[in-house]
């Protein structure tokens, strides 16, 4: 797909999605530049958040709906280890949960920084979550990480006295149905903002990411061979931030195939506790393999177990090379690349998952750019009634 001419891609209804997956390594470099341009003012904003907490730890709630929620699911495990734990506690809660039951998720007396992720910023829940947080929490601040400067969320953020707007690259405001570059750029933006690792080292992570992303594009034919297998089900498993990523990976399959391929996601260890029943002879299983040696063993154990069961159509590790490696099939990144921590590795891994979803959509005769033939599911959610909170 990454080498097919534009006219052919348009015939397949896949030109937009293919282009937006392929351009992500370029967007990651742009994201670093945008962060650096905003860094000084952003640090002042976070210092003010800390000051107003008056010695208490501030709840940092990453929020969004759908893919935007899964940004938080992906970054939180990493930031609980590498973020400023003395100042912040990190959580991921969907806007859909906050809006539907604010008092179960927001605590009046606890200083809170609501970090809102949004591609367009026009989903009703995005705005409602901000508004209800202002009503419920006494000491509330907002950081909006969004891809559309003209979206409602960005416009509200510009007007807030207690808010900060961090814009992502303009091209990350995906035109396609499925969020691809928007997901990876917002994830990277959050990591750059809250990861306490030295900036030079974070920049090195991104340079490695760019190299791995380009590798996915260059090695697409290996992914094509996987998609040629006979399957009706796909499983994604992982640990830490890569467990958070599994939910986004499976959503891409559901969205781009309009539900024609069934999916399950879970943590590597959690998968045995019931979800493993999903495996049959028409199932392909993917495992995102962590580079932490201790965690890696658990990721590999479950892949080896399913591989040895000899039931699934295919079992694949998506991995960098380590001291221990999967004995079965794998998409293994270049062995001379820096080993990335899971928060950053997630962005390279998701490009593999996005490509699997793109190719699977074509395989089931769907159109990736407009995958919902009935129009019942839309690029920006419609039909949501926001009820007044009292």
C-alpha cells in the first residue's frame, strides 16, 4: 500500500489512511519542534498548577473518547514510573465516564489537572468534560492537547484563565475515519510534557522512533504475508504501556473492517484468565513485547504458550531483539536500533498494528477511508445529547 500510486489507492478507498499512516515519522519530528517552542510557557503553567495545589499532589487525569482515551491508557503506566510522582499522580479516565457520572470520577477537594486529548476537539464529550470538571473540582486546571487549532476544544482553551493549549502538527488532524497520526502525535506530546527524562535523551528516543517507523513502511511486504493468513479474529496482548496500546490496536481493526473481523485485547498475563477462550483455528495473535527484561519474560511466556497450543492460525511477536526472543514468527525491528522504553516503543508498534488494520480492511473488501458503509459510525461522533449537570 505504501508504494501504490495515488490513483490506485483512491480506487481502493484507501489513499487518505495510507498517506496518514506513512507520514507519521515526519509528524513525530514536527511534534518535538512544537513542544520545544511551547516548553518554556508550558513549564510555567505546570509550575502554577503545582503552586495552587498548596503542597498536595495534583491528580493528572488524561481524558478523551475512543482513541483519544487510549492515549491516556498508553502513557499512564510509563509516567507512573518516569513522571514527577512527587507533584502528580497519573490516571486515564474517558470523557464518556466523566460526563456520565462526574462525582464517581472527579473529587471536589483534590487539585486536578485535566489533560484533554482530541483530534478535532469537536466531540460533544470533549467540551462537556471540561465544563463539568470546572463545576465539580475546586482547584482545576486544563491542558488541551489537540490537533485542530480551529476546533471547539482549542478555542475554549485559548479563553481559559486556568488552561494551556498544546497544538499538535496540523497534518495530524487526520482526514481519514480512523485516528492514526493524531493518536501517535498526542501520545508523544504527552510523553514529552510529563516524562522527567532529560530532553536530549527524549530526543534520542524520537530519532530512534523515526527510524523504526520508516522501517515499518519499508518492510510492509512482511506484514502483507501475515494478512494473507486465513483468519476471522485478531488478538492483541502486551504489558505496561503496551497493554494500554492493545486497546487502540484492536480498535483499528474493528473500525477499518466495520466489525467484519472480531477482536480481543488484554494484558499478557490477563489473557489466560478467560479471554484465551477466544482463540480458534481462524485467529491471529499479536504480542507487543516489552524491552524491560523482567516484563519481557511474561510477554514471551504467553506467546510461547499459544504458539505451542497449535490452535491459532498464526502467533506473532512485534518486538525489538533482546536477550530472550520469541521462538515463533515475529516482526522484529532492526537489531542495531536503541532499545526503547515501552511508552515510546508503543508508537513504533502501533504503526505495525495500523498497517495490519489497513491491509485487513482491503482484504475484507472494505474501504479504509470510509469504512462504515451505513454511516452509523462517524469520524466525529454525532447524536450525543449532553444533559445539564446540576
